């Protein structure tokens, strides 16, 4: 039976400059709807599960358009509330060579989602049938009312026997007080989480932990087991990523489970659109956990899922389980006929 995956998060309008132009050069924009919750719910739907989104959308034609987009992605609308007037937006300029991609946010704190309160959601109904609930650190940074909804929903899902997934996803620009402001909220979510997406930088900077390691991998291997023990987390996963001189990317995934680290192969690939690949990796981890894959297979599956997400335009991962397993087995085809 398909599992019910619920993501709590904001739907945003993505306004993308065509090609590799800057905003100062372009006079047209392409729009779509995205967000971490959208990406995870959609990706899990593509992998054969039932994906739902807990959010609030404006009660106007913009909200109607967003709902139409979510339905095309196969996301259930049962937990979508309507109210308010605004939707958060971000402008994307694609990077090239040494120039990094750039995201500029607009109108976010006034959005319907970020002004919604507990009373706007039926928490009991949402938690009743949820197998996994997904939360993100970007959402945690938004506003106190949003944080309250996250924490209440996480507790209710755990009370009902569901699994809580938390992706640390720290964004410096969203925390005015920096790591000091973020730390207590992260600690509370980590104490509620069963599956966590994080790396050694999160442990060092958000949690203020110390490491004797001189490399990222040494720090990872030292700190992640301490985090898992401290917060009683069953699985912690993440990636190490780098950009090569030829503009290709290198990715290696990891998962820490049952006091053991498991690493994927080191993958090198060309990138068409990077945004959303982390959510694809997260979805691969959740899929492997739900289906009882071995940790080795789970982390390899997730890494390939993240890689394939970089081959399509837009934030939302679109690869199916069959396509990911085919790529995992090294079956590259020129044209499928």
C-alpha cells in the first residue's frame, strides 16, 4: 500500500530569468510554483506514494493557479487552506562558470502561509493518517506563528505513531540573529525528529559543537554520531557537494544509521538546473526507509535521485523509481524508444 507523505511548507512563485541573463538584462520572466514542501511531496508521489502538502494559499486567482500546478504534480489538496492575499516570490538568475546562481526573495513574510496560525489548519485530521511528516529549516526561520504550527504538528504526528523528518537547511539570510537565534528552535525540532538531513556544518555552527577534525569528512564522522545520540535520531543523512573547474558538479551522499556510516559512490555530472536537487536526495532517503532498503542501497538511490534532479528545469524532482534504479545500475540510454 502507498504510504502517506505530508510536507509542511510554503508554496512560492519562482520567477526565472531566461538562460543565463541577469535581472538587469532581461525583460521577460518564466514563472512556476515551488518550495521545499512542494518538491518533497511531488517527488514522493513520483516514487509511488501519496504526497500531500500542508500550506495556506491566497484566496484569489494566483492561489487558484498554484493549486492547478500542485494538482498537475499529483499533490493532494486535502490539507491546503485558503486565505490572505499574497504569495511569496523569488527571482532566479542562473549562474555560469565562476558566477554563482542568485536567488532574490520578495514579499515572503506577508504571504498567506507565513501569516497563517494554528487555527487555519486541522491538525488532528492531518496527523491521523500521516506516515511521514516533512519539515524544513527554511520554514522554521519564517515567523513565530509558523514555528508554533510546525512544533504542534510534529508532536501530534509522533503521538499518532508517524515519523518526523526534519531537513536542517539553514539559510543565513533568513535569521536576523544568526546561529544564536536559530539554535533553540533547531534543537527542539531535532528532539522531535526521527530522520534528519544535516551535515557537519550544521553541527558546528547551529549547535555550536566542537571537532578535532581538519577535513569535512573527519568532522562529519566525529559529530554526526554525537548528534544522533544526543537527540535520539534513528537516521541522519546528507551530501557533500563540490563544483569542478569545468562547471560540472560532484556529489557524495551519506547516511548514519544503527551507529554506522554508509556512503554512496562519488558522482560527477553536468548540471542543467540545480535547485531542488537536495529535496530529491531527501525524497530518495525517505523512499528507501519506507521500503526497507538496506542503508547502502538507500544512500545510493538518494544520491542518484539528487543527480537526476539536476537534469531537468525547475525545482521539482520528476524521476520515477524505475528511472532512478536504471541510472543506479548504470543503464544510460541515448534515446528511449
